[in-house]
C-alpha cells in the first residue's frame, strides 16, 4: 500500500513494526541479543517468525474454544 494512502486511514506516522530477515546460517539467538542491546530502553517486542505463527494459532484456537465447546456432538444430533 502506498504510504500516503495508509496515512490517510491510519494517521499515526510512527513506525509500529519492523521485519528483519536473517540469512539461513545466521544464529537467531545472536541476532536477537544484538537487537535487544540496540533497543535497550525502548518498548520493543521481538518475535521470531515461528513464535509469531505459534502465537497466532494459539489466539485463534482460544478465540474459537467456546464455539467448539458449544458445537453439538454428532451423537446428540440423532
């Protein structure tokens, strides 16, 4: 999306996220430690792609837990 279009609908110009791509041989924990050192004193959350996906699935499952609990079983439909 064009930045000007985005700012029309989301007027806060401050960056809210950043994606960092590591080379396949880069150690994740070393990169994380370096980012944490640079970001010290700032409110920054760090998630690996794997962790972010796992959290999204966890939230999705939790969101629909009540739906699953209320769904009638097949035996009760007979």
